[in-house]
C-alpha cells in the first residue's frame, strides 16, 4: 500500500484509506523510553501497525542554559568545549596558538570516536544485540585512558579554554552551532545554541513514515540524539 502524506492526500482529494476502513489512531510513545537516551514524547499517527505520521514533543529537560550563559562571564560559562571557545575567540579576534589548535583537534577527534563507539554499542543493545557493546566499550576505554593521562579526567574532560587550553601555556588570551552577541562587557549579551541533535530530530517524521510501530525505537536510535542537547 502506498503511504501518502496528509498534504499529498489533500492535493489528490483522496480519503484516507485505512486498515478495515477505520479512522487513523493517534498513540503516544514516551515521554519515557529507554532508547531515546533522554525524555522524548512522539505522537504517532498509525494505520493498524503502520506509521503514517508523527510529531515530536520536546522540552522536558529544558534548563535555560542560554540564559545561564548571559548571566556568567565568558570564562565561567563553558558548556562542552571547542565550538563555544572558538565563537568567543571571534569576538575580540583572539586566535589560539598553533600548538593549542593541534591539541584541540586531536582531543575533539578522540572524543568523536569515543562518542560514536558509545552510540554504536548502546544502539546495538537497544535493538537486541549484546556482543557489540563489549567490543565498543573495550575500544572506548583506550580513548578514555588517553584523556586520563592528559588531564586526569575520563568522562568530563573539559580542557578547552578561551584562547587556548587549560593545560597549555599560551600567549594570548557565528562559530559551528554557537551564536554570541557582545556588548563589550565581561558577559555575553546574547547566546544562542543550535545543537546537531535538535536538527537531526527533525528528520524523524520522514524516516518513520511507512514503517511499523515496532521499528520506531530502532529508527530513533540511528539518529544518535541526546535529549539534553535537544532541549538545552
């Protein structure tokens, strides 16, 4: 059966062709579900067991982090590193030294690898596979050992500082998702964060249309979203 969107049905002047001629049913998935790695509510419009539409309801973890930033100094607010630091560095035209930039790149790439390993292992677990989790955690452990040798921390490895690094000697004190407005004071006038998880979540509706309800959780997992990042 060909699944048409509501807009396409309206244009074609067609009546919804549902299972047994029944009306479409709207059900809630969430807001608590272990495979969303956070608090997400998805309103599913279903025809039998098949999804014909959806709407994501977010905001359960909203902490007002952008307003927190506007009431802290630039140095006091440091959410998760490099993107924020580089955005602030653009305001007074401060540039981190070459050695600091190289170390920053190495650390962020290692963190990216560690993040993907954690996603792959937990996503496999979400859909019923146990063994990949062990392999992924084993390889991730090697990355965490590097972090521990560098700054003494394994998980909260926030070594980035405006103008360089926390553990690096340096001479000087809109970037990739951070928008900052300065009024010349020691605090940002406006801070706006546009995280990738929020952007990626917008694709969910198109991804799950036509699939069974049982597949929705697995499809959400492929997005590798973190709801704390979505809600900020």
